[in-house]
């Protein structure tokens, strides 16, 4: 059985956090533009971290 790589774990962790964060922001009745900016910023930072983890594990 093949082990999952770190970037695959990070995808699951960031996706779960993103969904939970979105639920909290929506429930707290924050304006839509603030929610959009917060979730987009978090998604872009997550993509950068996942990309760096992938590059590190693939010696790029």
C-alpha cells in the first residue's frame, strides 16, 4: 500500500478548514464582500503552501 504524500494531506486539511471557516463566516452574518475576500485569500495561501509542499517532495 502506498503512503499519501504530505501535499495530499494538506489538501484535505485546507479543504476542511476552508469549509468550516465559510460556515462560521456565513452564520455570523458578515457582509458578502468580506466573506468573499477572506475565503479567496485563504484559498490562494493554501494553494501556495500545497504547491511548495509538492515541489519539495518532487525535488523541483
